C-alpha cells in the first residue's frame, strides 16, 4: 500500500491533528496540564492524550476547577477515570475560596463566574505554562475567535490583538515569564464529531449524557436538577422527566433537555437534528449577554 492509497476520514484527520498538538506541546513547554471535569469534551481530550503518548503514560497532570455544585455522577466518573489512568489530579475548589472569604457567593447561586480566580491561582501556584482545554469553536461566538494556541498575559487574560496566525498548522508557543498558553486540540471539532468519535472509540462517559428519569424543575426555560444551588424556589414545581445532559457544569446554570436518546446512536441522531449548540441550549450563564463568554475570557476564564 502506498501513501496515496491511504484515505483518512474526517475523524481520522481530527484525531491526527489533536495528537500532533499534544506532542507539540510536550516538546515545547515545561509544565503543561489538562483541564478535566469529567464531561464529554474533556474525556475525549484525555483519550486523545493517552493515544498521543501510548504506550508511555500521559506526561501531564489534570486540573479540575470544582465549583462544588457538580452532579455526583460526574465527580464519581472523574475520580474513577483518574484512578484508571494513574494520573495526578489537582483540584481548585471554589468552595474553599468562599469558605475563607476570597470569593463571595453570588445572589443567584451560580458559581461558573467564580471559577476564574481559582483557575488562575492554580496555574500560577503550579507554574503551569500550557493549559489544555476542551473548548470547541462551534460552542459559542467568542470561542470561534480562539486560536489553537491562545496566548494569555501575566494576569491570565485573553487579548485578541496578541493572538498569532496559525498557518500550515504551525503553532507559536513563545511566551514571557508569567504568561501561559491555553491549548485547544478540539478547536476544529463539532459536537457531532465528538459524539461520533465517542461511538467509534467506545469511550465511557457519565450516564447523565444518556436519557434517564430525573426530578427536575423549570427555570428560565431550562430543566434544572434540585441541589444546594438554591432550587427549586417558591413557585418552581418539582416534576419527574426523562432527560439527558448535553454538557456538564455548575448545577445552578446547566440544564437538562427532554430526551429519549438512551444510547450513542440515538444521541447522534438527536444532535444531528439540533439547531442549537449544547451551550446555547443548556447553559444559563451564556445567556446573560451577547458578550458574556468573551467578557469572562478577557478576565481569564477558559
């Protein structure tokens, strides 16, 4: 077989690009870390990292910015995955910052906006110079502006004018002391690509990504799970629905969708027919304003 006989499909090309990015970072940076929440994108990210360095272990630790408002199933999956691969997990806890007064609880109970300070402190304290994230350009308008290597200044802030061109898949990781680079190997993937790759690679996920019965209440057009995030409030009726989660995050602002998609094939069919990204459909924090995500990115958010 010659090279011209080899035909890579879309998933092969995306996988090859991501593996190349992981290896580039390993060769160019001293202290990379992978953001890992236990969600589908970060789980695919870790799977790609395992492939990039197999049979050697993944040479980077993991970092989870834990809001304290995560669903139990996701945290259990996170810990199980870390143990499976024998990796080191750093946890930056929003609850710790609230407990000692470095952060104040928001009136609406949402903790996603509170993740920025613990994230930046963890990067600074551990001297991480490259931070892998599972962000994709199809998720949200601000993320569509990201480079694969996204330079952050000494305050962890994103400055659009300082982003560099990435022609011919050449990535520039140069940075000054105190700065770091966010790296997004899944930039060119879509939600549908992610699910098709999960199907092909038989990647395990938290069961909340598939249809199940759950007690939920409706707020701002979304079905939320009751928990320590101020819900349900007066007038918010608790009902049992068959739902699944398209994304995971802070329980106060991440909603479930009504769905009968109980397996990967059904999820792929559902995602194929959807006209909303998972963040647009189920993340209340992205509905605050047209520029909500971009404002947080400028402050140092993912």
